[in-house]
C-alpha cells in the first residue's frame, strides 16, 4: 500500500522535472524567454518589397527596459586590443507598399521601418519619380510616405530614389522601384458635407455621394423630440467597403422608429463620384417635431456585413439657434434660416441631462430669450444639456449645449475707431497691378451709426513709392450723394510707372486724419536685395521679449543702409513641435485654437544693413495647451520701391510640459480583431 502511494506521488514529480528541463533547454536555444515578444516585428498588411535596395534588419534581440540591447553570452574572449571603429548610421529601411482603400482618391502609401523625415516634406518630390508623369501630392506621416493624384484607370511605375531622407540622418541606400496598379475604385456611400441641418425652405433634399453603385437601399427613422436629449445628434458614420460598422447608441437604435424604407436608383458612372439627392420631404411626408436618422447602403446579401454604408442625423427646420453664455446666464436668439429674420413667438425649452425640462420661455419681438445663471449652474443630471425650439407649422430645432463653443472673451471688442463724425473705408479690387492697367478703387463713407454719409467732398491722391503725389482728384458731395456715400474711381496707371508700393490717400473735408489704401505696381524684374532673418533657436517662453535681427544686403555686395523695414508675426499651431518625436501628436484633438496677429513695428537698417525687432511675449502672452510657433515675417522696400519679404518660424511654448501620443498601428483606425497600443511621451 505504501509502495503504491509513493509511486503515485513520484510520477507527477517526474513529469514536472522533465517539463522544466525541456523548457529551459528550448528557451536557451532560442535566445531567451520564450514568452517575451517585446521586440516582435509589427505585422504590416502591405505588399512585400521587391529585391531592390537594402534588406530590412529583422534583428529581434531582446531589449532591456532602458532600451539597450541585452548583452549576449561572451565566448572565446581574446586579450588582443580591439581597434575602435567609426560609428555608422543605419539606412532608412523600406518595407513595402499598399493602396489606401480608405481614401476616395487613388492613394498609395510606402512603408518604412523607421519614420520618414516629415520636416523635409517639400524636398521629398526630388526623391520620387513616377511614370507616366503627372502632378502628384505627397504627405508624410510617421513611417509612411503617401502619394495621391493617380488615375484609377492607369498603371504606374514609382521609383523612390537613393537618399530619400528619414529622421536622425537616415537615408535610403538604393533606388526602390515598384509597379503600382489600382484597378477600379472601391464602392463607396457617404453623405455630402458635414452638417446635420437640412433647410426646410428651399432645399431640394439630402445629397448622397456614391462610387460604382447602381442602387441604394435607404431607411429613414424618426426620434421624437422628447427622446433627443438622451442622445447626441451628429454627422453619424461612413463605413468603407470591406470594413465592419456598428450603429449603436449614437444612432439611437433603441429609441428610433422606422418611417420609410425603399430603394433609390443611381445614375452610376464608372470610377466617378456621383451625387444623388434623396427627396426627403416626399419620403417623410408631413413633418413632426423631432430628428431623423437616414441610413443608406449598397445592395448586399442578408449575411454580408462588410458592405459600403453610411448613416446620419438630419434635422429639417427653418429655425437657427444662437446662444451666448456668460456669468450672467444664457441669451438665446432664434432666426429664420431662409430669411435670417428674428423669429418672435417661438417656444424655447431648456432641457437637462436627465431629460427634465428646466424652463420654458417664448421669444420676444426681437427673437430673444434669457435664462438666468441659476438654471445654467446645475450639476450631474440637472446640468443643462439642450435647447429645443418649436415654431409655427410644427417647425422644430435643437442645439446641444455640450458641443464646443467659440470663446470670444479674449477678442478685441473695442470696435473701429471713428475720426470725428465720419468713418471712411477704402479698398481696391486686387493688390497688385502692372504698368498700364487700371486700378479700381471703392470708397465708402459712414457716420458713427454706420449710416451713409454723403455731405462731404472727398480728395483722392495717388502717391508714388518715393512719396511724390502724382495725381489728385476731388469729388464733390453732390456726386457722392447720388451713390449714397459710395465712390467708385478707376485710376489708369502710367506705362512708365515706378515699380513698388503705391498708395491712395483719402481725405474728407472736416476730418483730421487721412485714410490710405496700399497697392503694388510690379513686373518681372530681378531682385536687388537679399534679406535674412536671424533669431535664437530656443523656444520663446512666457515673460520673454525675443530679439529678431534682419540683415539686408545688396546683391552686388554693399550693405542695405538706411532702408525702412517692418515686421509682423502670427501665432499658429505647431504640428511638429519636437524634431525627435515627429511621429507623435501633441495637444487635444477637439480644443479650439485661434491664430493671433502681432505687429512688431518698423525699424531703419543701420550702417551694416541690420535692424532689430522685439517679439513681445511678456506683455502680450497667449496661453494655449497646444505647442505653438511664431511665423515672423520681415519686409523691406528696395530703393526703387520693390517690396521683398522673408519669414522665420520660432517655437513658442506657454506650458512647461506637453503630452505626445503616437499609435503603434498604421493609419487612423485599428483593424478589427487586432490589439491597439499607443506610445506616450
């Protein structure tokens, strides 16, 4: 009995021991831990590269947490000294190409194992040769170089030339030539535009765009007005051919009611975008308050689930809602989409997150309603979510208060300065003219209330680039009164006119200041000056006044002395703020950003042809959670009057840290059934 018990206990132990010995023997022979897949190459669904060019490095040596290679076992150690070798830069390694079927244009993307240098996107054309040749467009995103502009009906031979730049000074070591064939465009169904409002008056219907589809299957569903607050009406979804799609909560599948379904014929043209207008009013019949969800798809088999289709919310209305929210509450105005007139007598409901009606008001004679701040300060289920409006003839519209709004608190609201009791505004129909052409000017005169002003004579003077008045014309008030304060004047520029920046000065009797309209007279003449802009490359930070130096030199060698220069800057988003992280994106995807114009004044060049400016980020700070860049433009006029410009980009950082995200998958979407991961810095 004891022997049997001992034998029963030893057998499992022997199995465990054999497994342990075999496991460690196998893993040692395979270079380490058999469960480690940290360095497993990413699967790329592309067509494999041809035999031209360097072969990809498929080294899968495990890496340590710090990013360094794990040291392999050392055998046959020698005491002989090792000669140091020059560090080499690995070439940019080509993987293969694929057709981007998610693009409605013929687009092909070439994939590499390392990122392509996005900062040299404009230079990339020098390394691309396509036969037959055509004007193509190229874009760089991470490891991909994508080309668009092809014709689906043609075959192409694309050559990526030796030297094509990657990041960290990597370059393509040899030419890569690929035969690219597109075939027919994939079938496509989608709605035109991005709006969800269909004007009730004047609209012919809902436009649907298709490619290579002869018949559309259409379904129209309705969501009642009291259920809309539980959903977020939006532009819906477009599902490309061959991909899965899902209509879930956003499409209100649990609360909508189908009111029409049927087929619509399409006048299809092979490989061309065709627009078909769905007569929605005829399909729906009498409109009821609420929103509609329109689903369109190509004909398909019952069990097929990767067909081209799209759906969208649609609100058919003539009511346009605008809200202004501040510390004192929310103001609502309602206008007609057709006439833009204010709409009195419209019922306006403020609805909370839990679908409870917080307040009901009726627009006054100016189409206005006010909701006090107490109603706007609710929390959780009591938070205001939507504004619903009900007009005559069962007209209905809504506004989702959770959508991003336009922030206007930082905008200049001081208004236009009016000199005395008259405001003059002038402009030309274009900014550049050739000698012998006629410049057309328009001058408008208004009082402080923007009413037409026609009781003042006006003197117009044309001034040459050297400051000499060439022509003066006086227009009497009786002539101005005939056109209700508007003056049109055509000035014929002499054929011998001096090239450069001209101006038209406008002076009304009884006003102190002169208004000016600038225009250029140019032809194709060689440039005489060279203008360079220099600045510290470090990012501009809050509290700093950055010095910008312009260097003006004549092309024959002399410095551009005593020349007037001017400078201006624009604050813009910096799409690639850090050169070591070109594959990363920084900043939120949905926060608004408004560009800002900054005038930097004018300066006279010194004896060496140099002038200095100050980019003032101390007294004029702009806070943004995005990385920004300042596009600084400096201009100088040649002695002959010709005006030249140069620009400089300088990084601007209002925050000490930024978060960057880079996907570990190709494109903007994740293939079904595959894991998704992100790199974060």
